[in-house]
C-alpha cells in the first residue's frame, strides 16, 4: 500500500481516513457519510494497514478492540462460572480423593461434574490464566497501535481545516454574518479567557482544550500492564511466600521460609462482645445472633537465630520484638508479615494425676504430665513413683493388642504406666486413658486418679512475603491516574473559519460531554455573534422544533 | 520502505515472542506449583544440625563425601513404622560403605520417640526436630518422606511414601560414594 | 441516638416518596419545557429531594455515632447506604443536566432499595475482628458510591429505552423492557410479602439436618413452602412444608423467594388489570420530555464518573484491605469475583462505546445489564453464594 497524498499536499500514511493536516476525507466511503468518525482522528491504525505475514496477522488479531472485548467477556463469563460452587481452596479437604468425595457428597452429580471439568479450580487452570495473558497482550498491542498514530495526527493537525471536514462535525453551523473578521477576533479573546488554547491561521481559528485527556486510556492500560506484570513475577522463586503455621501457647517454632526467625506464642486471646458492656447499642444483635467475636489475638515474641545458623538450631536465639498479632494487624518484619488467621481453643496441655490406693483412696502424691514432653519417671516420694512406659497422644484403640495413636496431637491422651509403691516395689502396670483405666496384667491395688487438666490454645498463622506488592501498587496508581484523566477531563475543539465566499463556519468536537461544549459555544456566540450551530445528531430537538413545541 | 517493513516485522516478532514466553512460563509454573515442592532433585540439600537421642550432633555438612539417607517420620505414621526395621537392616549393611542413615522425627516428645525406638529395636541415629525448622526447610508434606543425598551434598532423589527393603537397599547403593 | 437515627431515615424515605410525585407532576404538567409551572414543580421536587437526602445523611451520621463505626457493616446498613448514595449521585447529575425525568425514575429505585434494605435485621451489630479496620469505612463507602453513580447510568438508560422503544409493535426490546419492569415489581413483591407476614407475626421453628449432618434449628417467618432437609416442626399448629429440599438448598431462602415471586406476580397482574396496558407503555409518556441525546450522554457520563470511583473502592481499596485482613490481596472469594465481573463489564461497555460506536439503545441496554450485575452482587452473592463477605 502506498501513502496517500491529500489535495492539500500533506502526505498521509496508508489507511488514513481523514487527512491529518486539513481533515479532508480521503476515501469515498468517508466522504459519503454525513458525520465523520472522529474516534482516532481518522488516523491509520497501523494494524489495519499491513496484513502480509503470519506475525502481522497475529498482531492485528490482538490489536482489535473487538477481540479485546471478546476476551473481557470470556473472562467475565468464566469467572462467574467459578462462583457457582465453592472453589477447592474453600473446601475442607486436602487430598484429591477427599476433595472429589466432598463435591460428590455435598453437590451430587453436578458437583462431580463440576470437579471433573476442573471448574472447581478454575482460576488456576491454564486456560483461564491463558485468557488473562491474552488480554494482557491485547492491552499492549492495541495501545501501541493506537497511541502512536493518534499522537502524530493530533500533533500534525492544522488550524485551517477543509470545509468538508467541518461540515461533517456533529456540532456545525454556517451563515453570513456582518464583519466576520471582527467576530472571529472576539471569539478568540473569549475562548482564551475560557482556558482554551487558541491558534490562528489567516481567517481560521482553532481552539483546543484538554488534549491530555486523550492519553488517559493509554496510561490506564499501562497501569494494568504493570499490574499484570507484577502478578506474573510471583511465579519466580523468592518473590512470593505463602505458608501457614500452627503455634501453641508456650511453643517456639521456626517461621517457614524466613532467614532464621522464630516465633514464640505467649498467649492466645479470644474475646466476645458481652451484653453488659454495650447493652444499649448491641443488645438486640447479641440476643438475635448469640455470641459475636470481638478479638482474636496472639501475643508473640519474635526471635532470631544467630547469623549463619542452620536449621534445627535451638540455642542462642536473640530477642527481636514482642508483638500482638490481631486480625487486621499483622506482625511485620523483613518483608514478611504474619497474620492471625485461625485458632483452636483448649487443646490439652497437661494432665494431673494422683497415685492412690483403690480401696482406701490413700494418696501417694500428685504429679502433672506435660503432654508435649512427658518425663519417663515421676518421683512422688522416696518409695513411690510412676514410670511412663509409653504415651499415645491421640489414642484410637488397640490393634492386635498394640495401642494406636492416629496423630501426634493430644486429642485423646493415653499412657502405659508402671506404679511403684512400698507394697509393690516391682510395680503394677496400668493403661490410663482420660475416662477409664485398663489393667492389662491383672487386677491392681493402686490407680492413677485423674485430677485435672490444663489446656492451651493454638493459633493458626499465615506467613506471607510478597515482593511484588510495590509493583502492583504502582500499577494501581497509574491506572487510577489514567482512568481519571480520561474520564474527568475531556478534549474539546472549536473551529471557526471564514470561507472565501464570506460565510462563517463554526464546528466543534469533543470526545465526551457534549453539554459542556455546547455551553462553551453559546458563551462564545454571545460575545462574538457567530452563526447558529446545531447538533446534527440530536433528533429529538429537531423533531421538537419541527413540531413547534 | 522495504527497510521499514522488515524492521516492523522484527519488532513485532520480538514483542510477541517476549510476551508469549513470559505468559507461557507464568502459566506453566503456576499450574505445576502445587505438584513440585520448592526443593527439587538435583538441588543442594539444605544444611541442618540436630542432636540425636544419644546426644551426638549430626550436621549435614559434616557428611560431605558420604551419602546420607535422610528419613522424616512420626510415631503415629503407620507406613513409617513398617519401613523402619528394613531401614535398620540396611543401615548395618551400608554404614561402613559410607552411607549415613538419619531419621528425623517431626516434633514429638523424647519419651515417645525413645519408646518407639526401643520397641522396634532401632539402632540408627534418630533426631527430633523440635521446632520443625528442618521439616520446613525440606518442605515435608506427607510422612514418610525420604531424601537421598549424594556425597556432593545434592539431593539425588525424593521418595514420598513407604519403601520396601529392596527399595531401601537400591537407594543406599545409589548414593554410595565411589 | 438510635431512635433519632431511625426517625431521620423514615423522614428521608417519605421525602423521597413525595419528591417522586413532584417530579411526576413536573414531567406531566402539560405545558412546555420552558414554562414557569414546569420549573416550579421541578424546583420544588429537587428541594424536597435534597431535604430527604440531608435527613438521610443525618441517619447515617447519628447511626455512626451510636455504633462507633461506619454503618456499613451488615446487609441492612450497606443497602441503605447504597440507596442514599443513589440519591446523592442523582442530585449530582441533576445539577449538571437539570433533567427532571431522571428524578422520576431514580428516586423510586432508591426507595425500593431502601425498602428492600429494611427487610433485613435492623439492629446495630458490633464489628467482628475482620471488620475492625478503617478500611471498612473507606472501602465500603467508596465502592457503594461508585455503584450508585453507575446506577444513575442505568436510570438514564431506562428512560432512553422507555422513550425510544416502540410500544405499539411487538418486538424483542418491548418484551425485555417489560421483563425489567416485572423484576422491579418482584422486588416490591418481596417487600409486600415480608411486611405482611411480619405484621401477621408469623413464626415457625424447625429442626433440620444440614449438609455436614448436624442437627440445627431454623426459624421461618413465612409459611414454609419448602422444608429444610429432614425438617421437623418445633412450633405447633403451623403449616407443614409442602416439599422437602436436599441439604444443599436453603429451603428458607427458597421459600422467601417463592413468596416474593407469588406476591410480585399477583401485584403485576393486578397492575396490568387496572392499567390495561404494559407497565412500560404506562411509563412511556413520562419520558416524553427527556431529550434522548442527553439521556444517552448522561448514561455514558455517569459510567465515566462512576467507573474510576468503583475501581478505587471495589478493587483497589478492597485489595489493600484484603491484604491486611486476610493476608492476600485477592482470593477469588465470590464477592471479589463479582466485583471484578462488574468492573470487566463496564470496561467492555466503555470499549464498545468508544471504539465500536455503541450508542443509543445498545448503550442503554448495557447500562441496564450493568445495574443488574451490581444488584446481583448485592443480593444474590450475599444470600445465595456463601463466602467471606456474607456477614449478614
């Protein structure tokens, strides 16, 4: 394709619809229209001009707004499908089988189908991410393809436009007025006070305002691209950490993925609203709903291991800081944040027993077993002691006579013990559970009488590092700037020209907000006595006028 | 004109290629994220130091030049209990051939681990990872998980789940220093 | 303070009702646009609207003081605030364009929204830990304001369509605009049904088994058409459910929806019998004075004004807060997803308008659909799809 030379002498790139300089329509189709299409100033979108190689075809595909809108619609529809049933990460199951079973059990055949089709993990599927990726490509290419020609054509535009351009503007008027030159001069001054940027060329005038709003869409696209880029970075190792840890009161655990940081839980606090403190205001709500949580908080101490310490290290921790982690108030250190996410109340921490004679209930003393670290022997007096032979934290029953524990958590502790008393220096064997006692080697004379338990709470914490956040923030800010620039400002242009036959032409264009430009025109007409304009697209007003209402 | 067309072709090809590669990489690593642990075969095994039940310190970097058969386990885990006697047998076969066996218990009590050790008659060194830091740095999800660490200190293989005695023998053979 | 607050809300509600009729008077007055009578009606109408709005803000502030937090923390409060902001957005647009017909349609929508809101428990609830953050105020109010401005676009679209669809000939558009009217009547049906059963003091308790196989209690305030899974009546002398639902379905909500549909349909049929015309056709004359070109522009500009506000409130502030409260800025929670869907939809709207030249009817329909998506997110996502946002 060749460049198009306009009658005015300007050389336009191939595909241009309106001469960049004077505005003459450059092909028949454009010339036949009543109004010109001003969307890209009639400039040549690069994509439409060449269509030779496969690369050009792919490029043109992504450059198309139609394709972009289709991608948006596809993402929108896909995203909505993902909300029909809960996604896997909200399902209380971890293994594949459990998850499948969950969907089947709760949602029946539809659930199974939903799971099998992969809709239950839709947002991390390759095709959904692929759609977003394609939208990203479309954002980049479509913007590149439009912003450059638009910039050029706005830069090249001449003050004096051809009559055929002016008469195809939506706001247009023509007429004979007395002393045209004088009017244009007055208009110029008025427009300047209205903060228009006015240019003159002989008997032609161009007043322009808010051109920068035309860049808004491209700036907001840039922001979006940056945001998507930030999201992409998380795939790289080191940028993103997301771990959970269960921390018991009194425990000190390594904080996953950190450089030798340890977290100690001092206390977990769970508070609810009491009716007394706020009867007047919240009383009704508490009556209706029951308990309402007020606070979840873990009081912690952050420790750091020595420089160069390797995993497994226990000693020489140095105190870093004390903190209270609450919902909405994470602990922050070194790009890491630790969030209060979950909790379990009242996990068994210790149990107190008394060694006593079954019949007389005579006591030989009490002892407390720390369930996280039971001692092998508890000495009660000189000749009485209890030996812990084995410990089953989460006792579930016997298998072939062997006691079983299904987890290391003290949900149902059981002990195999030997009780030594003066009468039985060789000891009596007993199997002690929370509610009952077994005597595997025959009847005993002594027993461990359960006295009390102490419990502790467990905090569920999330450890997060996200180095992409600043990029995402920047993307968001740029997007907002761009979108505000494009939405809250508008580009207005007013042309006034005296033709050779003495008639004066007025025409105006804005990319939005026609009301305001009409007001501007009215204000100018008032002082400058210009021909009456009309909105060539406003059928209603015309109809009204014709009806004579 | 021809010049600029060529230039345009190259620019477009370059932009499209960069975007496609970036997106494909992102999707690939996102989709495969769950399946691959952070540690992979071939990576350097993270160093650690733990004290075993006998009170001997085991520091991984001290075993450079030897293979290390690193087993993570818990007393409540049934497949762990099943494979341990077999491990003990092979420990005796390979301990003099430069393959060190070390079983790391995930944060249970001394008493429990001791009683387990005694009742199963285990003789290889067992250490307890009290603050779960070794477990975290090795990203242990299911138990048992076994890491084969070669004499260079690199991860030769990660085995999730129970092993037979034959498996164990083969694995130890694999990391034997030559 | 709480009582003052309720009274102020009631005053606002009444003022909106009165203002609607005044706007109707302005539009209906047979004289021409420029006449004095038209202007007088219009002035009076907007004055009453502003009085109502001030009273509404009074409600908001007094409730804020009483509760100690911004009153946007449950369904009643949020929906009421949304209704208030719709009026605010209308006032803003009114002073740009001075089009009375807009008030005639915007105010009833605000009235219905506030009416709908008051069907939910109205007591002041204390904040649960997740909501204790100043981001609650910032995020929710900005998001609601954005949605309210976007709603004005739908109002303009509605007026445009009522005016420009030929009601004398059968067409798809005529069918769908009447369908929109029907949906509005269904919302009224919900309000009528809830109010009448509340006035009648209906209450029935049932035990049922949920999907996790726990036995729970459920209180019905409407005669149970649908029963919960394996439900057993606790309250005596009450109607037995006509049909039992599987555990997945919340039969109570289904019952409410069904009653609303029944009441709404009856209401619609009655209206049709009385008016002897399609509702859209009845409303058409009211739109006669609205200039189509301006309606189109208002529809477009309110999207332009509302879209950045919505983005800021419903996505950006939302992400910042989500990162503080839930440790991640985005978690594909249904409410988040629907906010994204709304955003994508309006993005598509803007592209179609800017680059594909979708103006007039097409643009008006899109604006209506956008409002439907917003209402879906407000109503359905909270009531049907459970997620992190279902506080109410």
